[in-house]
């Protein structure tokens, strides 16, 4: 045994670092480990060989409706406000997306009004009062034609499941509007950490000297190295229990980055519409089945980084197998049912907390995970009180 710590935290993503920072600030000794070689979990960002700041595991658009969560993170970062705008590419052209009045005008090929679009939707919508799955949620809002073009193929590629076999919340994440608001997200606060996520997490660690980070260390090794009074686990819950009820389903991804110099970008200018960029928006979705990737992300549009080069990243969905990164829990009734058996075991643990996207098997955004970690820190502090290192 290398030593003793009060809290052992497995996973240095949003969940692990936020709970660790709070506990350390209250005077407890915390060790946080991650089997990856970097902090930040899936929100990790880094400068690539072309000098471009990229989001290593897919685009991470911070957004929140919670002032408490934003205020908490603001202790560690400034913000770069972004109106996250994307496009969808289908039938050989770019479309405004999420569906709004601009998309409708592109669809009918002439100028229109919100009133005309609403009347059109009234006729197209499939009357479903209480949508039970992702197909119904979109059909009930926009009808079959727009559903088939923008949602069906994309969802099949991303999840390898039909939208009717996924919870309504999956496609229901995407707003549908009859005005000209092109923003992809609904939340009131939309911004990126001004120096990136990794820099924000580094400041979190600096602020909490009682929180020690060990990278390249997995849970099995950590258990042998640090005796602890309480464990906070943010990895996959089925893995924690040795997959004794079978592996939970996940979707994985393969990321394919490609960088371009200023000279290489010149011929792309008619497509991107501005010098220094490869495509017209930070993200272009490809819903068509023949194209093997779901989206191309050019995060420089969102970060506002001033650099001549650019990097795009194509995202290819793939089946998850042990050893792959479990990027997405599957939001569907059968998967939730399988998770429940593990969740039952978790409720019987006295000295283990399960938080975060993988340990609670929830398709949560970063702000929701931050909220969950803050709440867990409050619960633990109510139970254990302040730590011996506490200054107050
Ligand atoms: P993670 O970030 O997954 O961190 C868990 C960490 O635990 C990992 O680093 C892992 O290596 C480590 N770990 C697991 N098991 C072990 C073990 N046994 N031993 C040691 N270490 C272990 N959210 C948004 O708000 N906006 C977005 O735009 C957005 N886009 C996304 C795009 C993609 C492609 C993905 C996959 C997710 C996206 N998210 C987005 C969700 C966001 O990534 C999560 O909400 C957030 O990162 C979850 O934090 P976490 O700490 O729960 O998990
Ligand atoms: N979706 C779709 N077409 C799109 C974009 C999204 O059908 O052009 C569906 C798809 O099922 C996707 C879900 O809506 O998984 C949520 O999309 P989002 O972009 O929020 O996914 P994430 O960024 O979490 O992968």
C-alpha cells in the first residue's frame, strides 16, 4: 500500500474532478486516478500537430440553464460566448439545421413566413399525443418527409437502432422551431471555456492542493496503492461489477482528423464561405445512409482560435466491444432495464458513490454531470463533515 487517502476518485473527467475539488476544498485528502494519459475525460482538448485546438473526443459544446453550475465553473475559467450553429448535408447540399423557417424556405425553394410554415407543419404532423420513442417524437412535430431526410438515417448510423427503439429524449434533444433561430442548442448559457477545457481543469487542480492526480492508473492498481475511506467511481458501472449480469450496451466512435494548411484551404473557400476554414459551420451532419460518418466537426469555428491552419474531424460510429471507449450509454428501455440490476447493487454500497455519465448510465451533458458531482459532494460533506485540512 503506497498510502492513505480520505477519498479515492476513479476518473478525471467532469464528474471526478468536480467532486474532488469540492471535497479537497473542504479539507479532505483526495486521490483522483484515470487510466488515460490525460485529464478531462471525454471533454479533454489539446493542440494538434497543425497547432489547432481540437476536442479530442468529439465536439463539446458547453451549455447550461443553471446559474449555479455556471457560477461554479466560472471560478476556474473565463468564457468565450458561442452561438453554436451547424448545418445538415443531404441531397447534395447544405441545409439550415435544426429545422426552422430557414430550412423550410430551402425545402420549398422560395421565401416564406412562420405562419405559412406552421400551417404546413399542421398538415404534415402525425397526430401522436404522447410520443413513446424517438421516431414518434419527430413525426409528431414535423411529419414523415423531414423526419426521413434529417433523422432516420442519422439515428440508424449513430445507434445502429431504429429511432422507434430509442427513448423520445434522444431525437427530442434537437429543437424544432418555426422562427429563424439557427442555434443547435436550447439552453440559456452557451459558451466555451476561453482557454479550453483542459486549462479549466488544470486550474481546478491548482485551486485544490489536497487533490492529487495520477494519470495512467486504473482502478485495479489504485485499489492496491491507496487505502481509502470512501470511493467515488465514475467509470462504467458494469465494469465495476465485473459484468456479472453481462455487459451493458454502449456505442463507440472512431475519430478521423485531417488538417489543412492555408494554401490547401484556398480551393475550399467557395464551400466554406470564409478564408481559413474547410466547411461552412463548426459541424456538418451527414444523415444519409451511404455516407459512413455522421458528422464532420471543424471546432475552430467555435473556439475562435486565430490560426491559418484548420483541422476537421470525421466521426464514424461503431459497435462497442470490451477495450473500446464506451462513449454513449444507449438510451432505450431494454438497456435501462439491464442497467437497473447494477443500480440495485450500487444502492447497497456504503462506501462507494457512483456518479457521472458511465457510472449512472445516463446520456448526460457536461453541465448535468457537473450538477450531479456538486450534489454528491454536498451529500458526502453532510455525511463526513469537514476534513482535517479544513481552514475554517
Ligand atoms: P468521462 O468524461 O467519460 O470521464 C470518465 C473517466 O473515467 C475517463 O477519463 C475514463 O478514462 C476514466 N475511467 C473509467 N474507468 C476507469 C477505470 N476503471 N480506471 C481508471 N479510470 C477510469 N456534453 C455536452 O455538454 N456538450 C456536448 O457537446 C457534448 N458532446 C459530446 C460528444 C461526444 C462524442 C461524447 C462522447 C460526449 C459528449 N458530451 C457532451 C458528454 C460529455 O462528454 C459528458 O457529459 C462528460 O464528459 C461526462 O463526464 P464524466 O466525468 O461523467 O465521464
Ligand atoms: N440526430 C439526427 N440527425 C441529426 C442530428 C441528431 O437524427 O442531424 C439525432 C440522433 O439520434 C442523435 C440525437 O439526435 O444521436 C442527438 O443528437 P446530438 O447532436 O445532440 O448528439 P451528440 O452530440 O450527443 O452525439
